């Protein structure tokens, strides 16, 4: 069994209207419950926007700290969901469900190595 990361790609700008956000959050709760029931759940959570980021970087024997977004982009990491899946096809099936629940693009990426079945 491998670990896969489902990354929620969030466009910058205003969040959805409250009624739309309420439906998305409900759909995410249903998706997370389905992951738990299937034994694929490991962890999930949303992230604050890039304006809340602080970048810590080693440079020339010193450590630089930069507030706010380091780069501008059309999308940023809005949340993550770490799952267990036997292969990429299974992870992509969860990714399809995640994109329907969030209404946002989902990047599916495997971790290196195998997960322990503990």
C-alpha cells in the first residue's frame, strides 16, 4: 500500500459565497467519511492563503525569513489530503471524488516508498 497526496489547487481571489462554501464543506465531510470507511484516510486539512505564508531559506550560511507569498501564481496549495491506496489508479479514483467535492483541481502525487500496514 502506498501513500498518495491529494493537493487542492486553489485559485487566488475571494472565497466562494457562503451558501456555495457550505455545500462544498458538506461534500468534503461526505468525501472524508467515505475515505475513513474505506480505510484510506490518513489526514486532511485546509491551509490559509499564501498571504499567511512565511518562507525560511538557508542562504550563504545564514537563514532568511520572508513574509507573505514568495511567488505569484494562478493557483496555490489550498489544502491536502493524505490517503492510502494500493496503486495510482485507486488514488486517481479518490482524486476524482475530491475534485467533485471541492469543485477545484486536485493534484495526485505518490509518496516515495511503501506505507506500513499497521
